[in-house]
C-alpha cells in the first residue's frame, strides 16, 4: 500500500510558475514509476508527465513539453512537477500516481497506475 499526498497547488497568473509535490508513504516508493495527471472540470483525466523509478527517463504530454519538468527524490519519497509559463488551459486538479515498473503500456494509460493521491487544484488566471 502506498499513500500519496499532493501539495503546492494554488492560483497563479498566466506566465507564472508553480511547483507541485507528491509525498509518498508506505511501501517502496523508489520501486515505482511515477506519473502526474490532471483533470479539468467536465473532462477526462489526462496524462501530464511520468518518470521512471530510477529518475533516468521522463515522458511528457505534448501540451506541457518544454514548460513542465518532472523529477523525484527517492531519499525523500517525493516526486515533483515544476510548472513554468503556465497558461489558463493548464487549470485543473493535478494528481500524482504510482505505476509498477513492469507495466508495459503507454505512459498515458491511466489504468496501469495503481495508487493515486487526492489531487491539488491549480488555477491559472488570464
């Protein structure tokens, strides 16, 4: 069992930055790949970014590539999402999730992520 708690969300103007954190407790955080997803009101939850358990590989949705950076600190059992040059369309609830390292599906396949946090709201004003 892994418990995940997101933090760092808030209200920011377009062009601003936020850094989300995902603190994990429970079993072997460092053995899981990690992902960030987001869900805007009335839409499906969508993939944002993912990182291998080792931190050596990262993956991004095209919509955030070049603006967002995913990272992790296994010693602190924490994953991060640095979001720069935020746009109003980035407004959503952001969730972190774990994925077993043996999963073979595409990174944006949310059904392979097994533990989820409760989410943190990010609102970008124009």
